[in-house]
C-alpha cells in the first residue's frame, strides 16, 4: 500500500478518526490499526495523538479510562453530540469534493 | 504510587532503543514546564502504554510513534492545558527555600569562623543558581537524534546568555565587606519573610509550605543564636551542617514526591477521579 502524503492527510485525518470513533468507542492503539485496515496505511501515533487531544479540546470526543482484565487500563474515546453534528456537516462537503475529483479523474483517464 | 512514578515504571517495560527513544520523548515533554502536569502525565501514560503494546507486537517505538518525535511532542504540548499558577510554586518554592537555606547557613558559618562576606559574594550565591535554573529549559530537545533548527537557536541563545551573565558578574566592582550587624539583620528579615510566606501558603498548599514553615521556625532563630552564643566552634559548625543537610533533604523529598498540585494540597487522587 502506497504511503499517503502527510499534507494530503492533514485535512482529512481528523474526520477519518472521528468516523471510526463514531462507529464505536475505541482506544489509541486500536485506532491506529483501524486506520490501517481502512486503507490509510501506517500512521504513526505521533500524528494521531495530537488530533485526539484537539478533538477533545473542541468537544467532538470525550475520553475515559477503562480497567480491562487482559491488559493495562486504556483510555477509550467516544463521540459526542457535537462530534456527530460535525460529521453531519463534513460528509456532504466531502461527497461534493470526491464527486468533483472523480469527474476530473474520469476526464484525465478517458 | 502517583502517576508520575507509575509512568517511570512503565518506561522500564521498554527495552534497548525503544527505551532510549521514549526517555528522550518523555524528558522533552516533562521539561516544558508551562503545561498542566496532570494532563501531561496522563498523556505520557497513554503514549507509554501504547509503546509497550507496540513493542510486544514487534514494532519499534520509532516506527510506532514516528520519525520526528520532537514535532509530534510540540503538537501534543500545544494541545495540553496551561499549568495552574500553583504548579509554578510547586516547581520553584522548594528551590527558593533551599537556596536561601544554603546562603543563610553557609553565611553564618563563615561569620562564625571570622570570614567576611561582601555583596558580590552574596549576589553570586543567590543569582547564579536562579540564573542557571531559568536558562536550563532553553536546552530542551538536544537529546533527539535529529536536532531541529529552533532547538539549536535556543541552545545558542542560552550559551550567549551564560557568557553575558559571567561578563556582567566579573564587571561588577568589588564591594566592601558587609558588617556583622547588617548581615544579622538582613538574614533575620529574610527568614521572617520566608516564615510569613510559608505560613500564608500553608493554608492552601499544606504539604509544600508547612514543612518549610516549621524548618524556618526552628533553623532561623537557632542559627542566628549561634552567632552570639558561646558554643564551641566545632559544635556550631556541626549544627549548621545538620541544618543544611535537613534543608537539602526536604527539598529533595518535595521534588520527588510533590509532582501535582493536589499532592501539595494534601489530597489524594484515586483512579476513579481520572
């Protein structure tokens, strides 16, 4: 899988993370794996963690620690109502952008 | 065990290059004093927990966290809340007390042995450590393999400041020796100020200020009394040495046990509060 350029990722990664968290609460290490499974490639925690902090500061997600039997306590992230609203606003814009990009790509290839 | 110590234990679970990588990163995060210590340690807990998990999966800390840890750490720091005012007291109040303790006790031992103290010496004793403590954060980030330009600039500025400081110190003309009565009065006033400050602070930051209040109430009058008392010189010097060691031990205890404001207030924070 080719590595996506950092600059290209910057504008979309926080929304991708928010969408993953919206599917069910998750923790940092698992989130890296989920991003990889979704096709984003290997993204270092040094890139993801500041975004998680920023989203918490903006009230899009909340974090709370769980004690788990099989390993160390983990901080789990859950989407908030503000986060849901943010996604609702983001998705139409993203769809418009991808439609436009796909049209251009089709023109380039056709 | 508090979160700071727990994180030090987590760090021990990393090995070899992973440990070195994490140590540098955590040292850098901790050296920035302007951020809330509890939020910072909470972040360090997350990072270390994940690095340990990555190590167990055969992933190096560098591959897991990234090839530019300083840039990532700077981004993390920018998202953390500012340090509360009391946290600055936690960092510097033991230093203020132990610094004056060293000057006070050492000054009295010099007077007892008939030596003189002038303003230059006193300034050197007081200002030199404060200056170096103030300049130390400018050397942050030198531990990373790839040193950023801003880190080099900061370290260069620190070196220039140190050279300029010594130049100023040497340029000050020699002042006459201070009279015994002036020193006694000055020391007494300084101790009284510290007693009052510690008394006021002990209402809110009990574990930080109360030990120093008791310390100064015992050491201040006792040390000053040695100047006029008829104790043999050897015994007086031993007593002063005991005072100095006690002050240094108190400073060391507070530096290693009071990491968070709630600890200085005398409270405990349970896992459920986090």
